[in-house]
């Protein structure tokens, strides 16, 4: 009788999670439809726009000739030009209606100076191209996003940051780059040569010219051993400071905050990657990312309180790589498509808010009210810290900040878009009220006044855009929303 009771209890305990995950996997069909000819979009899947696409070839001389010809034609015909690599922005930053869309995704030649640890790479190269190349040579990317399917030029244009703790944004690793201006001329930009343009292009969203090739500082690939700790979200910053700051054997660190209704924004997980000297010199080859149950568990959160609670319980119990050894390159070599929304009727939308360390708790308190008020379907919050930016003009990191990266599920309807815009403006206001600001590559829902308050250098930034591009050849939806006032 006791065995039967135990079996019944086990079925009762395990049955619902198994059924939930099974249904999530069963319903996870790829429903995405290809775009019609002559139409482009970005990662939001909410910006379908007609455009003439010009693909840049990989061979440098042919690429330069093609670009000069395309820009000349655009100037003579009154076309505006937008620039794209992987199109991972979400607010039309790579799109202009009926414009000329420059596609750099094939422009990805690479060469490594192993003595100087400098990688020269075409701006269209994605990190999924670069990481294996560097891995074969014992090197790794110094600073990048947490996924590998972004382009170098896109990372530069948003001046992204990542899991590389206590680091400045990506621009801090850029030594120099070549830029084609609107008239077809090419200039080299660095901290010493054309320094103002160098600063403007980093985080400049493609408004100053076409980034050709980039010289990046790279670092050694390493083995790490992961560990994690569960803390209250209010104690996350202090825990990060005590366990990460000043500790020399840590290679990377990031956090997650619970979106589970049972612990909504009240609990956090800090993952630390410590260098593993026992395995130094024995770095294994890169392997394909194994998704396993991660995807059905993650996608099972959509519009499901139970799914959100289940994911957090599983992550606390068995999630992540705690206790395992893994190379730096293996951590970075993950695609965002592994967890992407594949439903035609819905999409996933990113937000990010940069908050001073002392204000993270206060911001989360405001979020606990705002997000339920607008019925936001929040799937994930990742936490990364970033140090003060000394390079970009339109900088977000004007001090040490913690970036809270939020992923929301959104239906692709007009009503859902209105609600998302209202919630975004409320969250931007909350960030501003505690001395923070929002990140700019996502939906253009912040009001122009909010944008100006978050980025007081914006007027000078757009004035310089018109100085370097007096015909305003390079344009996009971001510029139309905030730059033409």
C-alpha cells in the first residue's frame, strides 16, 4: 500500500510538469512565413517595409565599388539609405520606407594579428563566423552580446555590452575602423584619427556612413567552471559586489531575476564563471548548442503563470551550467534563434533599462506595479553590469550601471502594440525617476521628451549627424522619430 501511495504521489507531483512541457513542445511548430519580395523587416517582426535591397559582396575592392555606385545613385535619385547586417534591432533602425537598404551580411573577411591580438574583420561578419575562427587560434571576443547571431557592424552601431562583467561597452574594444561617408569617400576612425566620427559611429545606429572593416582587440580563450547563488533581488547588487568585484579568477558573470508569479521580481540568480586553471591548455573544440528541454520549458512560459513558476523552479534546481567546465567561446557561441518565438501571430520584444547600482531595488519595486498593470507577458530578465563608457557620443553608460534586459511576449495586433507602447513609456519613466535610462535599439515607444531626458547629448548628436551628412542621405526610423525635430 505504501508503494502504491508513493507511485500515486510521484505521478501527482511529476504528471503536471511532464504534461505541460510535452504540450509546449507539441505546440511549438514553426509558423513563420517568408517576407514577400521587396519587403524587409527586423527582429521585432512588426516593421515590414518596402525597400530596394543591395547586397554587398565579400571581396573588398568589389564591395567598395558597389557601395560607391549605390550611394551615388541614391543621391542622384533622392533615395534615402539604411544599413543592416543581421537586423536584430527592433525599431526600424535598419529600415527606411522605399529607401535603398544596404545589406552587409556577406561582407565578412577576417585576419588575425596574433602578436598584437587584433582581429581585422568585415562589418557584416556575425559572431557565429568569428568565434570559431578565433577558437582555432586560441582567442576569444573581449566584449559582445550573449548570442552569436549579431553582426559586428550592428554591435558597433548599438555599442552593445554583454556578460563580460565590469567591462565597458563593446566600443572599448574597437581600435579603429574604416567608414564610407555619403559622398563615397573613405576615412579611418580611431581615438586619434577622426576621433569625433569614431565616437559618433559607436552607438550611432548607421546614421554617419557605412562601416567597412573593424580592428578589434581580442583576448585569450579560457576554461571556466560555473557556479550560481540564489539571492533576493533586493540583495543582488550587494551579492554581486561581494562575490565578483575584485575577484581575479572570474571571467564572466550575469544574473537572472524571477518572472514567476510566486516570486515575481523578488528572487534572483547570480551565475559566476571562474577560471579553471586545472584545464588550462586543454580547451575542447566547439560543439553545437544542445537545446534539450530548455526550449519547451522556456516557450511554456508564454501566457502561463504555471509555466513561469515551473521554469524558475527548474532553473533553481538543475538549470544553467553550475559545476560544469565550459570554454569562454562555448558560452558565447549560442544563437538567439534557439529560443525565438516561431508563431506568426505573435512576437517577442526586448526592453533594456540601465539602472545605477543603488537604484536597482527601487526600479524593480516600480516594475512590480507597472508590468501587471499593463498585463505584460514577461518571459525573462537578465542582469548584466557595465562600466562607464569613455568612447561613444550618444552614451548610455555615463557611470557604472546594471542593465536589466527584459523579454516580453506580444501578440501582433494593433491593440497589443498600443498596450506595449503605454507600458514601455511607464517603464522608461520609472527608470528616469531613479536616475536610469532605456536602451535605444528596441521599439521606438519612448516619447521624444523621454529620449531627451535620458540622452541629453541627443541635440548635439543629431546636429553632428547633419554636419557629416548634410544631405541626410543615411536615415532610418530611429532618426525620423527622434532626430528630425
